C-alpha cells in the first residue's frame, strides 16, 4: 500500500523556504545552497510495514549525517483521537502507529499534525535555523560562488560535476521503477535529490534534470518534451527501466575531458542508489 508521502507532507505544511518529496523521503535545504540537508522519513517499527513516527536526519554534503532525531506519533498526539475512538491505549497493539498492510486508503488518514509540525520546526531552529531564513539573508556556499562567477560552460570541473549529477538523476529514475514510480514521477524535483547526493545548487541540478530528459527522450527540450515523457511513463515499468538503462549507457559515453576535482564529494554507485530507493 502506498504511504502517500507527498500528500502527508503537503498536509504537514512545514514552514521551510524549500522542500520537496522524492520517493518516500522529504528533503529540505537552507537558502543559499548550503551544504546542509534535512531529510525526513517515516520511521519503521520492528514490524515490517509499520511506522511509529518520523525520523529526521540533518546531513552535510561532505561529512554525512550530523544529527538524527525520532519523533514518535504517540508522543505528539498524532493519532490520539483515532486510537481513542478505537478504544486503544498506550501499549496496546496498533496504538500510535500506521501500517501499510492494505491496498486502499491513506494509512495516516485522520492524523492531527500540529504537534509534529511544531516539533519539527523547533528542532530545525536548533539544528539549522537557516532553513527558515529568507534567501536574501543567506550566504552562498563556495561551489555556488564558483558556479555564478565562472562561465560554467567552459569550466571543466563544473562540467564534470553536472555530468555526475545527470548520472545520479538517471540512477534515481531507474531505482524508482522498482518502487512503482514512473520516470516522470522520479524526474520531477530530482534536482533536490542531486543536492542531497552531491551538494550541488538547484540551478546545476536543473541542468542535470534537463540532460537526463534529453538522453531519455532522444530530443532537445521543447514543446514535444512533455508528450515524450508522457509516452514513456505510460509504458510498463520494466520497459521504462530499460529505457533509463539505455539512456545511462549513452550518457556514460559522453564523459567530459576533465577529471573530477578532489574536493568533490563521492557519488554512490548505481547499486547503492537502487538500494536506498528501495528502502524508502
């Protein structure tokens, strides 16, 4: 059963300057292309298909996870009203949890989200107040400065990073087909996934999205792009996966002449990306 993660976070309405859902994970990043990322996922219990809260992880693009916190549904009154109506109490089976054991409906329907929202915002103010900072007050990261001061189209280091980012987008599109997502669904907002993996600013992530789309559709961006993606997304998932694999193979043959600079964070292998996507 799908968790309807996007709808959940739409209703949670977190007060961040940027945020998006990729797969089953919510990502937010401070304005100004900060290396910090906030990742929010449903936290599993010891039972398969059962979730007892949200897991928040603050990561650094180069140093990895900096802080992890768990917000339980039970502690924040998320399902108190639902469980009271079902005559459930703390410690009883099914109290304060959601399950994806059924095919229909949203498992979190009826949730009272104000407690979770306040807790997430409070933690964000402690860990990463820049998440709530207007873009005009944010300081650009080093790569953002280089990106906007150099002519990127002739900067070999930047071209290599965009090439790697495009590969990350294609890996995400392939991995997402195993989770029942179409190519269009995984490409939508893939730039935020690129930010989490490589720490690139949004505009570079958009270039990676565009490069991935052109490899997939075999044509330049334009009026025919949307219909071409719609046709691909209407295919069976295994056929979509084959198209993505072919696009990744073509993209791999267009390696830029320059080598990736040593400060650049390492990109996980495709198998690792697939494993991460399936875990969500």
